[in-house]
């Protein structure tokens, strides 16, 4: 049992640093040779760090230290057990269906905070448009949304057929633009999260203002048919990027974490890569759907079909993030 956490960290930190240095050397020299004494030392350091991990789990407020030790133990176990030729091969399906959702669940509190910030922005933007319609021009700086909702719906519904002109290039633009925005939101976490929070809130303001504008105008069905097919994936993807930004901010601030900032950042780096990689995959799908489905309306494409597609996507995404890779995750914890 740990009597004094501070003394425990001060005593064991040299062990963790030495193991970290050895693992870094192995990753830089994957086919390098090691002396027998070095291998024995590596084995000793791995076992001692594993024992430290068991002890630190008694402290509920040491999540980042626990994550750092888990990372060291996991890397050590991989080096001991691996077949080098196989470990160097990236398995995209395993990463997408296991690593990405497991990472999302492991840092769910950051996602919940990103959702709360966005909802706060939506309430602000929606209230501003409802109580002061002139605020629309300031809150929604997009020319195609400047006209009244009723006028836009009338123009869209006057189109009798579905045109494929320019949809490929528009889809590519959406994918790259939204991915850049997501990377930006995550990267702004480096400034203690202030930039990530500001962008999440601003996105919420725009979304809330647009929703309020169309609902007040009596165009709720058009709004749902327009936003749901791509928004059911795009909006959660942006929130996951915000989750990464808040995770990065937590590592920068280091609340309740005794580790130096370099080790805190090192412990979350794989998680950030997984989160932004998963975000990019989701945004590719959202870009395709927005270009080829969301922009077509009744009578060419019934709203009921578009709304159903959006709801199905939302349910599938929720099931994926909650359950995908869970069996393996439970087995690993055991």
C-alpha cells in the first residue's frame, strides 16, 4: 500500500524515465542489437513499472499518471511479445474499429465537456436570433444563409431533378475544409484549451442561430432534412476534435498530475492521433453525404427519406462509439 504518493513518485520516477529511454531507443533502432545485461535490465524495469501501475490505481485522481504508466507497460509488453515484422504493419481496420472507439470512451469526460460548451453556444446563438432577428447577419456570416429561410426553401423546392454537376469537387472541399477546422480545434488545446473552447462555443453559436432561424420561420422539416444526413456525423466529429483539444489542454495544465509536462504530453500523444484520425474518417463520410444527399430536397428527394438516413447514421455512430472494441477492451483490463 502506498503511504505517501509524493515519495512514491519521487522514488519510482527514475525507473520510469529509464524504461522510457530504453523504449524510445528500441523504437528508433527497431533492428538494433542489445547486450544481455541491457535486456535483463529492460525486463526488470518493465516488471517494476507494472507493479507501480497496480499500486497507483488506488488513487482515483491520478488518471494521467495511470495513463502514462499504462502506456509504458503496454509498450514494454509489445516489445517483449512482438514479432517485429508484424508489429511494424499498420492495421487500419483494427485501429478504426478498436483503438479509435476505445480511445473515445477512455476520455469520455472531455467529450461531454465539449458537448456542454457547444450546447452553451447553441443556446446563446438561438436566443440571440429569437429575441433580436437583426443579430442573424452578425452570427451567420454565410451568404447562402443570409436570405430568409422561406425564400431559400421555395428556391430549393423549385428544382425538380437531382443534378450531379460539381458534387465531386464540393465533396472534396468539404472533407478538406472540415478536417482542417478539426485539426485546428484540437491543436488550440496547446493554449490551455482557451482556443478550443472558443471555437467549440462559436460553432455552437452558428448552429443554434441557424436552427432558431429556420424553426421560427416554420421550416423545421426542411431544416431536419437538410442538416441531419451529414450533421449526424459531422457535428459529433467536430466534438471529438474538441475532445482531443480539451485532452491536450488537461495535459498542458497538469491538474493533480505530478509528472513533468513532457511526459504528460507523451502519454496522451497516441490518444490525440487516434481521435483526430477517427475524426478525419468521419468527416470524409460526412462530406460525401453532404454533397450527394443533403443538398437535394423535395420533390426530387423526400424529406422523410433524408431524415430517416440521418437518424440511422446517428444511431449507428452512437452504437459504434459505445460498443465497438469493447469485448477486447474488457479482456485487456482483466
